[in-house]
C-alpha cells in the first residue's frame, strides 16, 4: 500500500524505519508508469519498507525543501534521514537494488 502525503506533511514517513517517498504528478507519463511498479513492491516488501506518494504540485513546499526539480523523484529515508535518491522511471529490479534489497 502506498500512503498519500497531503498538506506538505511528511511526518509519518520520517517516523518510519525505512520509507520510500515518490514525488510525482498526475500529468507525468513516467510517474504513471512507475506507480504500478511501486504498488507491487509495496505489497512484496510490506513490513520492510513503507511507501509514500507526494504529488509535487499539491506539496510544493516539500518538493522545494528536498530540491525536487524533475519527477518522478524517489527519496529513500532511514530513521528519518535521507540516505539516497534517484530520478526517473526505474524497473522493479533497479528499484530493489536502490532499496538495498
């Protein structure tokens, strides 16, 4: 399950042991391609990684705070700290590697 981030509030993601935050937008083609891959991973990795989605248009403050200039942008947090990030569509195997799994 992917939890939607609203009102620029990422506190739940930052409280997670391991969280992947996907900055995307409804008009973004690569974002739409990535979403089903993230859904599948969120089910496979339940209990290991928590998945979040932040619409970059609706959460402009967060996007600015993390310097999001291109989407989809994936930010990996461990214990509230940003540890890795990537931009663009990623196939499932690449995402698993990005997550360190």
